[in-house]
C-alpha cells in the first residue's frame, strides 16, 4: 500500500485518491524536480559560457568604460606602462595598460598567474597587449580580471641598438639594446638594484627590481669592468633617462676584452618627412613654420614638400646651435635625431647641437599691424607689433610689458626662458621703442602677444 502524494493518506491503487481526488499517475517527485531544475540551470550556464567563448567579445577603449560595464566581459588593448607587480604568497599578478584614452590595471590570480609564469607569458614594461577579462568598475577604481590566460596576446617591441649618448627622454617606453661596461652596482633600497654602465659616449643607470627576478630568474654574475649586452626599456627618474630591465634573460655577459663599438646609428641621407617612422634615427630638412617655447626648450615645426614633424630642442641644445639667433619662421634647417611618437605627433629630438644645421636664416619681422585692428580671427597667428613700452610688471616667471602703438595698447608676455635670449634686454624700460613678433593669445578676454623666441623682441 502506498500513500497519496497530495494528502498523504493510504491508498490501495487506482487512478485517483479516494480521499482527495488527486491523480495518482504521471506525478513527479519534488526531489526529482529539484534535480532536474539544477541540471537545466547548469546546462544553461555552460551554453552561455561556450557562446561567450565563440562569440565576438566587445573591444572597448579604456576611456569608454563606465559603471554600466561592471562585470562585463570585454577586450582592451594598449601599452604596458609600468613593470608588473607580483605577490608570490597570494599568486597575484597585475600590470597597467594605457591605450591613449585612459589607463587600467589588469590582474590575474592563482591558477591563471601560475599558467602565465610557467609559459613565460607575463607582460613586461613596453609590451603592447590585447587582453580579455571581466570588468570591475567602482567609483574610485576600474580594473579588469584576466580569466583565461590564452586570451592574452603580447607584442614584444623590437629593441633599437644605441650608444648611451643617444638615449634621451624622448625615448621613454622604447626598447633599446646597449653594449656597455659595468662601473658599479648598488641597492638604494631592498628590492632594487642599480647597475651603472658606461661606453665612450656616456653613462646610464640600469634598474633591476625584485619582481623581475621573481618572474624571470636569477641574473648572471658580473663585476665592475665586465662588458654587458643589455636589452631594456627607457624610463625616467626625476626626468633623467635610465634603462629598466624586463627580464634577467636580457643580460648577456660578453667575453673579457670585448670592445665597446659605438654607433649612434645616424643616417647619412636625408629622408622625406613623410617616410620618417617612430623608433628609428632620421635626418630631415625643412622650413620652420611654427615655434613654441616651453619651460626647458623649444618645439619647432619643420615642413618639407611631403609633410611636417616637430623638432624638440632642449635649451642646452638650442643655445649651442651655430646661428641660433636666425632660427625663426621661414628658416631652412637640417636635423638628425631619434624619432618618437609624442602625444600622437612625430617628434625628432637631436641629442646635441651638432645634429642641427641652419641652412638658411629665417625671415625678418613682418610689417607691424595696428593694435586697434586686431580681431578674434587672428588668435593663434604670428603677428608683429611696434610701439613704446608704457608699463612693466614683473612676476616670478617673467615680465608683462604694456605696448602702446598710438592706436591702442596691449600686453606683451615675456616668459623667463624668452627673456634670457632678448638682445639688449637690460634696456627694456618705460618709453623704450620696441618691435616684437609673437603669437596672439587671449587672457581673460583681453588680447596679449606672446613671443616664442627672444630674438623676436627687438629693442630699437
């Protein structure tokens, strides 16, 4: 005798319960229903997983990511901008990725971290990566968790072989190869070793941190006077370049007596600007079409019949160029240096004054325009004004001169780095006649003229 599944009373068979009338056929137990529901749920999850793996993962720029993408499975690409961080106890690995629209931390944990280390696939400073994972978006933090190591794609940069004298701040985040002699080695604090090396063109510090050793192994033994071949990425410490090693396998101890051959890799032939590529040395010729001063030098735009690029002149380089007083608009210039991509613009930065040659001087000042004729349409243009100084106001970073030409007055803004090159600057005084060329700007709704080189300020 069995019991009715609905009322629980004893029944002796039949199609219906004699007590409550419930059907006694084709009834599934609650337990069976529970197991069935669990199987269906697991099947659904597996189907979603395989669909996600087979489908197109959305590729986002970091700047697009917001709170609505929290827990989304996405793909990002970019440059690894800092050495990875690794904690052995928790098997946690993280690295920073910058795609030009923003920066984000990518993290892996335990099994995924172990898989990347075992396969020697840990991204390093200077690598370009494409990575898929789950977003974690918070008010003060956004990150991505790498769930499947196989979805990580790494592009290792091709290092440029350089002499130490050719390494400068413009090479930040570029991979280079050097051959140099060990001068000394020191540990400024636990976890960091600095190796000072030199060649006939200069000296540089090479940084090796504990994380790199933990991920790539122990470095080979070397001592002062040994010659090393090193591959690393240029980083800046207090604005000075140093070389950061991304693997101990990038350290090669060369046989005793290996000569330090020096090649600055400077090309013999002039290249059309349109053919210049980032990551190599180039020699170009062009006309100066724009000049902009900054705190430690001058950015000069050169143009030939194929295109234009920026010539970045550190002040110490600018001040030593033969004929630098004629480096103004219209000048013809030849320049040699390493080409970098700086904020999306090609930039060539000579390492010394001998890498810049003035082929033809720039144009003299244009005919002065009347102050009362200035319009908003002229903002950003290079203009020339002539008049007399009626007031001088000094401030910590330069001087503001008020110039009156009889039709009106206007402020001339002279930064200190421009004042340093103004001929007869000691004669700048009230009543002094002045011809000045500069860029027309606007400050708090009022026009002002900002000279970009000191030689465009002519004391008459």
